[in-house]
C-alpha cells in the first residue's frame, strides 16, 4: 500500500466510468431534470427543508417586530450567533469557487463532475451568509447605508473600517460567483432547451440559454471569458475570507489581534467548504446514481483536500497558542492559554479540537478515504467543528473583555437557534430546487471529458488516461 | 439529394458525428477558399476556431478595460470621499491613507473585470438572440448533445450551390440541409 507505485496507480484511475459517449453523458445528466419523476424522497427532503424556511421566516418576523433583544447578545458579547453563522456560511461558500476556479486553472480534470454543484452550493451559502450581518444590524431596512450612495446627510461609509471592506468583499463575491455559475450554465441550459419536451420548459430554458447555439466563434470567446473569470475568482476567493478575518484581526481583542488570522481563516474556509461539498455530494451521488461521474477517485481526492486543510487549521490553532505563550502579552495569554482551554467555554473548545483536528486524521488511511459512509460522517463532524471554531473565537474573546466588571457568560436563545436552523433550511431548500431544475453536473464539460478520453485512448491504446478498461 | 440553394437562404449546413470529421470538413472548406463559415458543436473543439480563422477575440482587452475602470473608479471614489468631499482628521493620520483604500479597490477591480468578461462575451457573441436561422435545421437540437455542424453561409463570395453541395457531399456528412434565411 505504501509502495512507490501507489500514486501512479491512483492517478490512472478513472474520473469518468468507461463506456460513456457524448450522448450518454448528456442524456443521463439531463434526465434528472427533464425525464425523471419528482421522487418521493425529493418531496420529503424538500418539505422538511421548507418547514425550516418557515421557521426562519417566523424568526425574522419576530426579530423585526421585537428587535435583537430576542437573541442572547448583550454587553459584552455583542457578536453572537449572527456573526458566528455569517463566518460559518461564508466559509462554506468558499469551496465552490475554489473547486471551479483554482482547480480549473490547475487543469484538474476531476473537478468537472463536482464544480457545477459546488458553485450552486457556494451561491446558496453566500446568500445565507449575507442574511446574518443584515439582520444583526438591528434596523436591517437601512442596510444600504453600507454602500456609498448620494444621500441627503452628505455622508460616506467609513472607508477605513474592515466591516465596510467586508460589505464590498462579500457582495462582490456573491456577484462574481453568480456570474461564473451562470456563464457555466449557458451551454447546459441550451441542451435542456433542445431536449425538453414540454413547451413551458422549452421557453423557460430558452430564455436562460439566450439563444446559445454552440457556434465555434462563440465557444472561443466563451472559453476565454470563462478562463479569465476563473483567474479573477481565484484571488477573490482568497480575499474574501482574508477580509472577514480582518474584521477580527484589526480589533484589539485578545485572541483576535493576530497576524495568522488571514491564512488560517482562508484554510478554515476551504476546510469547511470541502466538508460541505462532501456532505451534499455523497447523498446526491447515491440518490441519482451518479457513481459513473462522481467516482471513488473524487471522494478520495476531496478527502485528501479535507485532510490537508485540516492540518493547516490545526497548525493555526497551535500557532495561536504559541504566539500567546511566546508573546508575553498578559491578555493574550489569559485568553488563549487559560480562558479558552479551561474557562467558561472549555467544553466547546475541546469539542472543536476533537472535531477539527482529531477525527480528520482517520483520512490518512487510503481505505478510510474510499469508505463513502465514513467520509460522509467525517464531513459532518468537520462542519460542526468549524461552526464551533467560530463560536469559540467570537464568544470567548468577547465575554471577558478588558473590563472585568462587565464580564458575562453568553448563550444562544431559542430564537438564535431557530434562526440558525432556519438558515440551514433556506440553504437546503435552494439546493433541492436547484437539483430539480438545473443540471447538477456540467454536461458540456463532461462531453469534453469524453472527447479527451477518446483522444487519449486512440493516441495510446495500451494506456488510457481516463477511460480505464475501455481498450478491447 | 441535391438541395436547391437560392441567394435568399442563409446557407448550407452539413451534420457530422464526430469532432474529427468536422475539423477535416472545416479544413477542406477553407482550402477550397470559403471564408464565410461557421461550425456548431456541443463542446468547444480544440483548433476549430483557428481553422475557421477566428482571430479577433477581444475578450482579454474588454476584461482589462473593465478591471481598469473598476479599479480607477474605485480608488477615485475613496480618494474623493476622504480628501475632497468629507475629509476628517483622525489623530493626525493622512487624508490620503492609500493602504486603507486597497481592499475595496481590489474588490472593485474584480467586479468590473468580471462584469466586462460576462457582458463582453455575450455582447461580442451577439447574445441574447432567441432566434437564428440555423435553429430551423432539422436535427439541429443535437448540436447541444452529440452532433457537429459545419455551415457555409450564402454570403460567401464563392457560394454557388452546386459547388458547395459537391464539396460537402465528398466529406460524407450524415446529411446536408439548406438553411432558410
């Protein structure tokens, strides 16, 4: 298993099951949307998610009428669940663009079957993320005060504040992710338009496809634009969580004021994002029999990314503690070496360490990376762990500030939990709708993959690059 | 089967089963001197745009301009707000504190360039365009699934029905169809 031939054997494993043609990949993926009946499991899942959306609506309605006092936030912890949820969701939203853009630039062919779906996940996660800072403002109908617009007060936003940078970063990220996703979808909705049998679907997809006809000139511009979008999205995705981390690192709170925050936040975002991709992709693969497209190699690769980013995050935790010990700042020391591991929130802290640093080590074993159930369970643990991480960072630092007379212990209230679970419902509802109405895997890119596989088989029949076992 | 081609038609289109056949067909048509050609494929076929002598891909320029507009506009907005319109002296810090402008400038560069990429791609491609003559071709719906089409347009200076038909037939397409305008 540990022999030197192992990596080369792995790299020749298929990213697409053998025997597929342009027509079969197109038909199989488009059938999920166009031909298959809406299954009972879809309805059960959708209604469950939709129930949670209604929980969210009720929570928001109550919040609107009663104000943020319904939450657990009060002096000194003014950033409670809302900001924890914001950072958690925005982190999850990083995997989509990472998979789509960075892996595209690195020519990683295995990205093809998961990118569409991961991009959709990104959009929905960013939508959930955007909700929380808005409702946390209290008077959320004045959210546009964050943006520069001509106003009678002759005021501008505070340009030197990371919170304003954050508003720009997150809204840019949401916009660019949407554009990237839509551009990727254009050839596929054209396929759906051409394959749909009912008039309503033909018109609907026809409008979305904008008259795409696959002209060679169009493809040439399309490919350039798509590649440039990927090149633009790559630094963007890094910048977003960097700026989110500045929300903390530029403050002087002990436990926040640290230079390691940007890289460690970005790694954490990728960690939680890949965990969420696995959490969602594995059941989807099962439910729609997509094992031909999302192969064991995909699961294996994603598990490796999970392990690698998990190790970076662990390094971040170790360095935070090391800085505090080495740095001789009494407040930092108190917060990182005493309050976090042994204070009011020590149970949360140790749960976070257990979920983020310990459990993921199982993925060192190749057999574990191939065990779909195990990988799925680990991905859930990581999702929970990353939520706890943000909770620990935000709440422990705030609840014992520089003024001991104001120290307090923070706990989420019923409405905090209701809003959080409601946002999960919103995310899941959007995903269910997406899976039902749009192709979860890019058909155009899968056809390209078939083409490359054919070419490779023809050029060197004894060593097929992708379609292992396709030779006679 | 000899389709009748008239000047008012859009052109003549041939359907192929593989990208390799389409590439050979496109090369042949180019060798024969045809210039008003287009091909329709279910995925980008490498080398096809070059064979069709498509060189004016101005997308990179458009994206550059979009990024510059976003970046310069963004930086100007920040500078104007803090130096001209509403200067505030905070602890003697300079009004033109440019390091603080960089995050937003960066985001606006990306935003401008991304919009330019998408709108530029759609605009230069002439999309959205709900109707196009080739959509009337029977079986053209497979251009987004598994078939590859080469179209010789009637606007081509060398376009003459008999010659085009003969050329296309030698390439052994699945079928050749007249595209009505």
